[in-house]
């Protein structure tokens, strides 16, 4: 018994949906990264406010601010990498689902 080919409309629709998945990769990355950037900006602003509030009476604020800024920077870099990978992963899953739809 020969294999049943999928309906041509299903194939065309799956190709279009796959193309949409690829186009959405950038927006997925930006959406995920936007939250990370906002959090990073808030951390830097909090450090700046802490410096304003504690100087000149407490010079140790500079050490505290350096440590907090370094931590926030590392967190933002890791989060940015996660956003990049997450966007690609979601796209790959979407494309796989379209392939599965056609070969069933």
C-alpha cells in the first residue's frame, strides 16, 4: 500500500507557518531580552541612587556599588544568552511541529 501524500493545502500552510516561525525569532528574542534590560537598568539606577544617598559620609558605598553592578552585569549577560537561545528554541519547536503536521 503506497504512502498517502498530504493535501497540498496542508503543505503550503505548513510552509507558511514555518516561515512565520522563523520571522518571529527576532521578536521572541527582543521580548525576552526587554525584560532583562529593564531589570538591568533598574539595578544600575538603584546603585546610582545608593551612591547619591550614602556619599560623602560612607565611602564604602563605592565597593558595594561595584559589587552590585558586577553582579547585575553578569546576571544580564546570562539572561541575554538565555533569551537568545530561548528564541531559537521556540522557533525550532514551531518548525518541528509544522514538519510533523505534514508527515503525519
